[in-house]
C-alpha cells in the first residue's frame, strides 16, 4: 500500500520503518528540514534499538522516503498518518495545533480519496475536529473528495519501539462507520497473521483507550512509590513487598518497580491532559491528581536523600551521576528525573559529572556548556573524585559494577540509588552508605 506519515519523531519514524519493512511504500513528511536531510542520508536522529538498519535497508530498497514537501506526501498516500507531537498546553491540556495543521495541509493538497489515521495521542473529540478541519478546507477549495478519519493510538514503548510495532499486543482502531475497516485490515495484515489483534471500536473510545492505558500504568508506578515511602517509614523493604504482591496474577510484576519518579514524553503529559479533559467536563479526577502529585514528589526523593546526607549547602561538592535518560535504551530525556535532580544539585551549589550510554548529546543540547556539568565517556570516569554516586536510570551496565573500583574513585563511599539496583545488606558489608527507595532505614 502507499502510506504517508506526517511527523517523523519516535512514533512516526518507527511506524514508517516497520510498515516499509513489511512491503508498504512509505513517504514521510516533516517540517524539520534538518531531520529530513539527515534521514535522507541514513542518519537517525533518535536512538532506538534495531531502528537504524531498518531505516537504512528500506531507504535502499526504495520503500522509505523522506520529504518536507507536503504536496508530495498527500499525493502519495492511500492512507495518511498523523504522528506529530501533542505537547502540553499552558494549562496541561494537549496542544492540538500540530495535529490540526497537518489535517489542514492534507485537505489543501488532497486530490483522491484517502483514510486519515490519527496516531498522535489526542483528547477525546479530536477526530471530530480533524474531520471538520478537512471538510472546511475541501469546501473552501470547492472540491468534494471522500475521506475517512480514524483513531489509531500508538502503544509502543521507547526503548523497544521497533519490536512493539512489529509485534503489537493489540491494534486499536476507532472508526465512525465500517467504510475504512478494509483499508485498515489490509494495512495491518502483516502484523495480524497469527491471532486477531485488531480491535475496532468507536472513535471516542479509541481516543480514551490510549489515555486510560497510560494513566493506568502511571497509577501503578505512583502507587508503588507511595508504598515505597511508607515502607521506609515502617522499616519494611519495598523490594520484598514488590515480589510478594507481583506473584499474585491479578496484580502481576509489570510496572510495579518503585523508583525516583516516572518521566518521558508520555506519562506526565498524558496524565495531565486527561485531568484537564475530566475537569473541562465537570469531573474531578481524584486518582489522576494523586498520581501526578505523588510523582512530582517522588522526583524530589533523591535530592532529599542527598541533602539528608550532605546538608543543605552543597557548594564545592561534585556528584557522579549514572543515567540521564528517563528510562533505559532510549536517548529521550523529556521530563527525566535526572534533570530535576541535576537542577536541584546545581541550585545548592554542586557540580555533576554524568554518564549515560545514549542521552548525553540530548542533555548537552538542552543545557549547553556549563561549569557545573561535565559529561564523560564512561561510567568509571564519572566517579573520579566525586563525593558520591547517584543512579537515575537502570541501564543494564549499571547493574553489577565493580564496587571496589567505585570506592576507590569516590571521595566517600556513598551511593544514592533511585532504581534499587543493589542489595542494601551487601552494600553495607562492602562499606557503603547506601540510600535506595523504600528499603527500610537507609544504611
Ligand atoms: P516527536 O516530538 O518525537 O516528533 C514529532 C514530529 O512531528 C517532529 O519531527 C516534528 O518536526 C513533526 N511535525 C510537527 N509539525 C508537523 C507538521 N505540520 N508536518 C509534519 N511534521 C510535523 O513526537 P513523538 O514522541 O513521536 O510523539 C508523537 C505523538 O505520538 C504524540 O502525540 C505522542 O503523545 C504520541 N506517542 C508517543 C509515544 C512515545 O513513546 N514517544 C508513544 C505513543 C504515542
């Protein structure tokens, strides 16, 4: 099939590459000229396991193209994906200006019937707005062209995006009627061979499904963080509690890891956006407010522990920081706990020596060159002459480090672990002051 994808961020690019891989001919349109120029040369602007070879191979095979020319994209697609960002507006609601701009662009150039597929995460009612926008523009042009709008939210996880798109758990599609279903079935046929993954529903339910899924996951995390804080006060170990409750199949082990707060481009903004949607409809979403509040507080947990150990004034202190991305296997640092931590350390007068396997370029781009931030090439180099080690992201390579080496390099044997990677008793035996999340009294 001929597919057009508007927006080549994490979602659009991965989706485009995966669709090209199974044989569709995909044209990607983005307004970012630099990104398009890079991609045409096979330079991938994001880190995502398995993505680079997929993009390269499909460019070579002629199934994946990149352009800034929207007219070319609209002309090409039997289906047109909208996969642009929906960042939070000032009041936290999702800003739809990029989505609606694409809708207008599609209508400006459309000369054949098409199915517009909304992949961006958008509030309930957005497909109606997209439909109205396209209709208004077609009317303005004085043309009558058949089009459908469907809602097809994306559930990929950054860090496993290619695998998630290749083998989705489910494909949610919201439609107004039966007309576009065949096109959608054909589009997703290669991903739907073994058992039925397509779940058709009405448009509003599809739009809400995405928010409900992310808010449920965020709720699990905040719930565990609350239990962790309680465990700390009660002298219990949240890791034992986690295993204890996870073994109940009704609860399960997924998404019940306590830590230093969730981040990323989705959970914080989607929780906020659903809160605004609820409030705009006269409903107070008490659980969602609590989820957000607990998370904001949890991001203060590591800075609090640092102050507890070193006092309020950190002037002259240097902290080694392992992990900058909001989670492993991505270079995404949007809303990452590491940023809250670093900014607080800087405010208290400290410097940071940080290492991350993938996210250092992003951090450099955001904070620029500054005296109190040194980005180093290895986790070992980050430790050199630092007062303590702080861990914000659970990258595999941080899980079994050489503790003797850590002790040698640090000025003091102190570790603040925002991801509970080590055993407190072992750390105590090795002579570390070890602060983790919800693991009884800090040792
Ligand atoms: P992103 O910010 O990484 O990429 C968005 C891209 O859209 C950018 O390259 C931007 O230049 C481009 N763009 C903006 N306006 C455009 C226009 N008029 N025409 C063409 N391109 C345009 O965003 P993302 O992380 O890929 O997220 C996209 C959407 O998918 C969001 O709604 C997000 O909530 C949702 N989502 C994201 C994830 C994730 O893990 N990142 C997962 C599921 C859903």
